[in-house]
């Protein structure tokens, strides 16, 4: 049986960061990627490439290795052939330290999309269906939360502003688009990471998107 391979390329919310802890992971069965894989069934193989703190395409001051751009090429090559590539990044780009506009964050996402197109065409002979995801937006109740030192009101606004820009990128490149800014629940504990309910809802939205696309392709 040929499986459809789906690579999920993201940050801590793809990794499965549990906001109730000091950085530990939710149990696998809670994470949206596991729920997604289970909902799709054995005809699909879901690969999880989530790194806490990962940006789209920009170095972080103390963690330049969390730049999502350099690692994308070897990641795509090591997991080929890939049929779907889900890119859900941008939350960490909203951090105060990054000083990036929504437009610069979107430019980082577009660089990832263009790189994926070029690398997969060269490495596997075809471009996978790319899913551009606008991540769940940062909550505004930041005061007293663990990440208040690196987020502010502009971070919250940018986490909303990138959604229409990401949609434009998806349309320009013929990608699928998913807007998770409003429907996916973020924990009030740290205003940045998904609740269990948020993981469940994201899995539902992603499953619906992929299955609908598969049905249209037949």
C-alpha cells in the first residue's frame, strides 16, 4: 500500500509544548499531529518536525539554529518523497526581540515556500501540496504570564496581521491555506501555546483540508 506522506514543519505548537509545564511535551495522543494522523488513517504517514522557538527565516539572538530556513532543505531531502508539506510558523517571529513587521514575517514564510518548491522539484521530481498555515494568534492577556518578557501588544497584533498576508502567499504559489488565528484555542497560562482543545480543533481543521483536497484531486 502506497502511503501519502505529510511533513509537518513548525514550532512548539507542532512539537506539542504543554503550557502547564516548564517546556515539556503533551502526551502524544493529545498533540494535533497524532490526532491528525489517526483521523487520516493508515494510508497516510505523518512526519512531525516541530522545534520550540523556530522562526520562519530569521536568526534569534541567542538561538540562531532556530531559524527555520537553513534546516528546511536537509529536512525535505531526508524525508523525501513528500506529498504534503504543512508549514505553520510565524509566532516566534512576533517576539519583541525580532523587531519584525508583519510584512517581514510573511516574507520569511514566502522564502520557505519558494525554497520548498525548488528543493522538492530537484530532489524528488515534483512539488508537494504545500499548506501555508497562519498559526493561532497570541492572546492579549500577557501580564504576569511566562512569556510576557518577550511579547507585547504589537506581538499580538502581528499574530493577527500575518493571516491575510499568508493567504496572499498561498494564492500566489498555488498552495492550500489554513487560518488558525481565531478557531484554535490558545492557553491563558502563557498566551502562546495551544490547549488540549486547541490541538483537537487544529487536527480537525487540518484533516478536513487535506481530505477535501484529496477528494478534489481524484
